[in-house]
C-alpha cells in the first residue's frame, strides 16, 4: 500500500515511518512533488487535519498522480493543558512562535499552578478513492516544571506521559513511538485499514 502523508515535517515523517507496519510505504509531500504551503484555517484539530488531507488529494487528482497512490492521510496535533482551559490546542505549533518560545510560554503560564495535567491529541484524516474517515489518539500526562532531555521535538522536553517519570524529550524514541498520541492515532488508522482490506 502506498500512502502520502500530508506533511513535510521530517520529525513527524520519521516517527510515522517507524510506527507504520511493513507493507505500507509512506511518501512525504516532497517525494510526490507537492511543495506549496497548506493554510490551516480550521478552528479544531479535526478541521485542520481534514483541510490538509483534502488539499493534497485534490492536488494529486489535478496532477494525475491519484491513480498511483492508495490514499492520503494528514494529522493535526494539539497540546491541551487542563489549567489553561485546553490551550494551546489548535494553536499548539504557533502559540508563541517557534518551539523553544512555545515551551517557555507553557512553563511561564503554569508557574505557581499545582494542576499541571495535560494531554496531547492527534487527529488523523484518511482519504482514498472509496474511504474518508478520521481517527484520533490521546496520551495523558503532565507538564514538567522545566525542560528535560534533547530528544523528540516541539513540546517533548516538558511533557511527562502518564506512567513515566521522564519527559518525551528524555525517553528513547522506541518508547515514545509506542505510547505517543501519534502512535495511538496511527494504531487506530492501521486497525481501520486492516478492516477495510479484509
């Protein structure tokens, strides 16, 4: 099965490829020649995920590439912090600008707060010629009081997943990839794909 992942984020791409089972080839936007920026104008993770997948599907159709591809999928991920009413949510990637500023803002906003509960949520939209559906994955955890670890990307150095005492930035990639929000959403996607192919 040949799928296009509607992202040019190298970190996300390597994570997705590491999680996907053998037999599913994942192509990046760059690999299929899609180089334009996709405007994420949705007000929810689900809406942004759908916008990205649909934009790429339409482009593939216009460029006669759709027949050689089995499907397109896109994700949108948000960090939802309990004490901040679910913020930054849909604005996670662009909350304060770049990743270091985003992490600093989260730590600043939670200074002195005892409730540090949070969750990462990923919504994946999957589109083929016959199918169109969404799945999601959630991992609960808490925000650390400072940054720990150099691994991962984005908010990983300040997010401690439930059941662990280390941040995603400290945990080995193999562990993160087995428990992360993206891993859970991808597992739900693979389960659905398996159902469809039977």
